[in-house]
């Protein structure tokens, strides 16, 4: 990786990843106590006991701990931090073959998955969901999504806009929420679709990965202000169904609907608004284009 001299992208597993972290620590010349103190001075948390465990046990660090560690070791460039985070996610994903990622080192695996998908389609194994009819919001068995991993989510009515970090336009809620904004302004955060568990009908987390704020899962707010809007939470949980979304084909190619597992309602744009900064919100499912999203893998 340019800037640190650490060849990060060659890391294949947790052990090799923490080897790179140890090299970075050695280059810093700082003790665990000094690293912890420097992080504290920056307003970040880097417990020396936790960091020591990570480096000695050869286990992947939590994203927020990794970011704090990189900062105190002098890594400030956002592209470098993103590279560390993306490598961490790649290794986490390939461990146990739980899922595949759209990255150059795994090109062969991606091709294999695509060929398998073509074969299944030709055999008629995959089926699209039936039309919603009167849009009564009744739960249906979702089809397996064609996309996962690093993605770009764009409202179908406004394909030049992307679902990304925004703010409640009313000013009632100050924290980050999901809104549609010009795609050229949408990163960071980077969006990642991750299955909550194994199985063809598994719901997905919509993760946001940010070089400064770490990883957060979009979560439907259940209380005012910003009730029904999507907010990134640090803690992603199998037990929190407000973070689980079924990615359902919506007829046309690359079009999908996001159905909340907790309520079987769908995610759409507030009042069907096509303007930038309009918020994403949970609402009863319909066939309307304001609830359809173009979801495509990105490198």
C-alpha cells in the first residue's frame, strides 16, 4: 500500500492482515500504552489490551478499532484507510466461504458465480415475485437477490441520484439518515449488501462503510423525530429485524424493492419526491416507481 510501505492487498487471511498491522506498529515506534493515549487525545478509543489481543491472536479487528489504530500510526489519507477496510472485509468474507466479494483477487470466484446464475436461469430455477396487485403489503416469499457485496443503490425514478448519507430536511433530527443525493457526492460511505444468515431467502443488512465513522447498518427508526427513516447504527444484529431487508426483483432488469422484514413494508422516497436530499422512508408496499431501486455491483 502506497504511503506506508505495507503490501496490504497481498494479505490472504486474518494472520497475514495482523502481520501488516504489526509492521505498521513497529514503524510507528510506539508502545501499546502510547498508542492508546494518542487515540484518546484524538477522541478515539483504542484499548491497549484489545489491540494486543488482536495482534497476538491473529484475529481481525473491529472496523472502528482498525480506524483508530491507523490514525495513531499516521495513516490519514482516506484512500489508504478505505483500502485497509476493504481488505479486512474481503478476508472476513472469504473466511469459511460465507460469501463472495466483487474484488480483483476474487475475479475467478465471481465468474464462477455468474456462470452458475446463468445456468439456474436457463433451467428455470429462479422465479420473479408475482405482481403485488392491490399493494396490500402482504408478506411473500422473496426471490434470491442477483446482487450482493459492494453495490450502488439508485432510486429508479432518479437514476442520477444515489441512496447515501443525508439529513432530515425538516431539521427535527440532526443525525445522519438515508437520502437520495447526486451519485458523484455519494461516497463515502460505501454501500455493502450482506446476508443476515445463510439461505436463499435470507434478508440483508445494508451496511455503510466510512473511513472516518466505521461500519453502520441502516436501521428503521421507530420513534420521532425521523420516524420511519433509515439511520446507520454501529451495532448490526440478527435479532434486530429493523436492520433486515429482503431484496426483491421488481420486474425490470436491475430493479429491486427493499422490503423490511420487521413489518413487510417497503422502503421508498418521501412523498415520491424526485429532488436531491429527499429522504428514504418506510411505507406500505405498492407497485410505484418511488419504491423501486436500481441496485448494481460496483468494483
